[in-house]
């Protein structure tokens, strides 16, 4: 599930970067969640009705998760992509696995396993190999700007969302998905209205196709699968899989844009996969039986 999620989210980053000149960031985020709401709410309606008592009792938690993981995260990420490069964005996002482990410990006292720490470091090293094209000297030419700070805010919010998913109410997955998407839509609406007072939107068939893509695959399908995956394997291991995004980004750039795949891509991909696989192949030891 997480592999599919990262593939769809890699496409989301490519689309957001590709149409940033035609659609401003808050408006793209609003249209993304508004479109996703039109799909998710009808699908989830009967589950929402069945879960309405729990929803009414746990609405503060649902509101918090919707604000952090849907509304605010995407607003910061789309805004950051207006100003920074894809390489810088991926570099900042490589901090997500470590932040997930940190927040999991600070908020819930879940100590990371040695395999998780090692895997996190190894996968991040693989990301660096791809970003700097296997040349350590390229780090000297790295420059940061306000866009990177915005992406960092998004990264912190996403790490918090991943960890806080353990507090999700015991409601159907579609109910939770639809409600958080609705929260994201409401949050983005006033920002989009304000943004459109000074920015124009250029609608072309390609832009409309991009909006349709981000509304369906990275939103409805990917969020549902991500929430379920975190519940299944835990925040720490799920967070580390985020490092698949530069791997898929390079593959998509090759397939869609015709960019060549180099040896450093393959080496970086192998290191990332090793870093992700180690914590999953070495799970936590089972507690000793009582005597």
C-alpha cells in the first residue's frame, strides 16, 4: 500500500510543479480537496451515518488531524514548490522519517528500534546520492530560500500527522477520510478566495487533467491507503517509506519527460530500498513470556 501511495504522491509533486504558473498554490489545494470531497463524501455517507455518535464525541481529534494532515500540510507544500527546486524539496522531505521517530518518542514515548534508526539513516543517504547525483562536491552549490522553509513547515506537519494517526477515532476508514478531506476544503477556501484577488488562473486541458489527477489518486486513494498502512505497521516504519518519493520521481521523470537514468540513480535507489527494508525485515522482538 505504501509503495502505491509514494508513487501517487510523486506524481502529485510533479503535477504541482508543472502547473504552478497556471494555478496558484492555495487555489490548487482548494480545488484538489473540493474535487476529492465530491468523490469521498458520497462513498462514505452511509459509514458517516453509522459512525455519527463516535464522530460527535471525537470531533476535536478529527478536526486536528484534518487541519494538520490535509489543510495545512498541503498549503505549505504547494506554496513551497512555487519558490524552491525539486531537489531542495526532496532533500527537506528526507527529514520526515527521523521526525516521525522523534515525535513518536516525544508524544507517545515509543522508543525507536536500532533497525529503524539505521534504516532511516541509510535511506536518507540514498536520497542524498540521487539529489547530488553521486557527487559530494555538489553540496557546495546548494542554496536555500523561503520555499524551503515552507516545505520544512509541511514536513513537520506531515510527521505530526503520521504520529497522531494513532489517536484516530474508531470509525470506518472512509468516514475518517471524507471528514478530513472536507476539513481541508473548508480551510483552503478563504485562502483561495484571497489569492485569486491578485492572481489569475489559466485553465487548459492539461491543467484540468492535473487537477483531476491530484483530486483522485494522491487524495482519495493515497490518503485512504496511507491511513490504513500506518495503522497496520506503525508510524515509524511507515514514515521511512516516504524516502521512496525521489526514487519514483526519477523513474517518472524518465518515463514522462525522457530524462535519462544514470548509475547514481540506480545506486541511490538500491540504498533507499535497503534502508526501507531493514526495519521491516527486522521487526521488534516479541516480549518474553511470563514465568
